[in-house]
C-alpha cells in the first residue's frame, strides 16, 4: 500500500498538490505505525504460544491484539475529518456538530 501511495494517482505525479502529498504521507505514516504495533504484538502471541504452551500468557496478549485492531480502525475513522480538510479547501464538517445544530434549530 505504501508503495502505491508513494507513486500517487496515475497521471498526477508531476502536478500533485502539497496538501495531497501531506495527506498521503500522514496516511502512510499512520498505517505503518499501527501495522507495526499490531504485527509485533501478534508475533508476541505466536512466540509465547510456541514457547509456553503450558502457560496461558498468550491469552492476555491475544486480548490486547483485538483491542489494538479496533483502536487502529477507530483512529483511522477519526482521522478522516482532518485528512479531508487537508486535501480540500473547504472546512471539515463535523457530523456531531451538524446534528446538534439541526436539532437546536428544530427545537426553537
């Protein structure tokens, strides 16, 4: 994924904007960091299971892996607003604020 993101969209290699480059670099950095952490803990689960079969240490690490996967997914979903505002010129729209404003105006 990182390789293809570095190439960029086909036909736009020469005239990509700095905002798009920043968003792609942020996306690549986040995906590498979250992927390294989850794969390191997953490797730890495999090693502890192989070495300590009589012990249940790997079960605790397996519980951590599931939380790491869910946190990386939620972190990526939360980062969309910031990345979208970096690429497009308009301000980022926060859905929670928009819903609260519409409910406030409907109550009046």
